C-alpha cells in the first residue's frame, strides 16, 4: 500500500519530467525522454527487488529528474568536463527531489537518505546505493545499450561494458545476462567479459 506522501511525490516527479522538451519513441508512442526513463527505472526496480524501500523507489524515479536543464555542452567536452557535469547533475537531482519530498511532508532523515542514494554515495558498501546502481545499469543495458553500440567502435564498447559490469553486484550480473540482447550485442558482452 503506497502512502499519500509517496503518491504525491511520485506524481510531482512525473510532472517535472513530463516537461522534458526532448522526446523518445518507444513502441510507436512518443514520450518525454526523462519521464520514460523514470518509468523504466521504477518498473525495473520493482521487478528486480519488489520489497525495495520507499527511499530507493523515489530515488529510482527521480534519478534523472529534469536532467535536460543542465546540458552536457555547457561543460568542457573532455573527461574532466564530463565528470564535473555528472557530479553537478547528481547534486541537482538530489536538491530538486528534496524540495518535492519536503512539500510531500517527508521527514528530514528520509529526505537526506533519498539524496544520499541519488548521489550514489558509498557504492559497493551501502546495500541500497548498490541496488540503485544495479537498476541504473540494467536499464542502460536493456533500453540504451543498442543505441550506444551503433555509435561507438568495438574497443570503446568493451570499455563501457566492463565499466558497467564493475559497478554491479553478482545479483545484478545474473539479471543482466537474462536481458534479450541482439545476437551481436550478446556476443560483444560475452567477449568483453570473457564469458
């Protein structure tokens, strides 16, 4: 049973993401890009860990909230610029989500916990941060990997696969191997991981 604060916070997160000017077509339907990402994150989390805490559920939904408002192009187009952009995004997502949770009536300790998760603190050490990271990686592999593979050469893709794999738990690895990849991409993943 979902609480009233959870239902309100979820609706307000969705409303923010519905304003995304970027769209994505999925199964012949056009969606605001970050709303679709948010739905995919939540659905994957609940399939992967149905008893996930309310904090993780909200962190999953809000992972990319209003991401379009901080453009990658506004940072230097190098590794340092990319990492700074990613770090600033995490703080931005956490701050915006905190404001929504406060409005929904959540306690400060709960709000701090959601921010901690969105900022992906203590990865590999905190179980819920790891759970969220597993879901992020699974959503990437299921819905965004094909587009990446078509844009990058094999060596770059092998590097992306290894980095993604290294962020995941054993449970995440098992789930990742159940995804329905194209035969070429499944082979690329197996080659990258030495499977």
